[in-house]
C-alpha cells in the first residue's frame, strides 16, 4: 500500500499549507511553536530535493563500476606477470613462491590488492631476477598505480555509501517532521479559525490510500 506521507506528498502538502497560512498568520502563529513556519519550509525543501538520495546511490554505483575496472585490469597484470615468471624462470620454485605462481586467484578487491602488493615485494627482493625476466621499472610503476587506484576507489566507495545513508536518513526525518507539523497545524486551525477555514487545512493533508475492494467470496 502506498504511503500517503511519502516525500512528494509531504512536500506538496507543506507548500500548500505555507501558502494557505499567509492569510491567517495573526490567528495561527501565537498558538504555534516559535519558528514553526521556517522549520516547515526547511523540511519541505529537503523533501522536495529527495532526488539527491537516488543521486547519491548512483554515485555509489559508479564508484563500484570504476572499482570493477581497476580490479579487472589489475588482475590481468597479476596473471601476466605470474605467467612471465613461470616461463622466464621455469625451475626457480623460490621465485615462483615469491611472485605467487600457482596460487589460487580470484579477481576480487582483496585478492587482487594482495597479489599486486606481493609482486612488488618480490620484485624488490629479487631485483636482478625480475629484470632478467623482462619486468621493467615501468611495469612496477603500473602495478603500484593499480594498487593505489584500487585502494583510493575502495575508500571513496565507502564514503559514498555513508553519504547515501545520511541522505536517506535526513529525508526520512524531514518527512516525519512534516507529518507531525502539518497535522498539528490542522489541529490548531480547527481551534483558531472558523470551521470553513479550518477545513482548508484538513484538505491539505495527504489522504490515506483507499484499500482495494476484496474479491467476493466464492459461492
């Protein structure tokens, strides 16, 4: 069942209530908390800008896609270097172990980062053997670049997850405050205004969705 107090409905109701209240401020404001209408407008703006929440989610998804690219390219580099070690030093099992030749490997953030770091460590431990196999300083620079990129993207992705959660929490809180404030305003209007005017404030409130009619019982 649809929620009558969703962001769109709440924002529309608040805008209508703010406009409607302009003609009754002297009778309404003395009965309402200080700053009531300013707070109502602020929460309405938050609810109206609810597109920021899916935007934050899109940014998070974009970070995931970018990370997938970095991990995939880093994984290709790991496989290429290990194959080079296998063929360039076919009998040097110590070198194989250092570079991770034969180790199980899946293209994930953790395993690719670990494998790239392991290759850099092996190259520093066996510099002459590494160069003899055809691995140059520029190759190690590329590996370091992949490692740094994956780490940076991972940190950025976690930050975007937090931003998305914060935006969702902010929106939810604003909608809840709008529901409370608008229902309070309608109650105050019933006390402070003639019935015909107070009814206008009730009409502003989002209506509850009508339940679907039940199917007739089989006879």
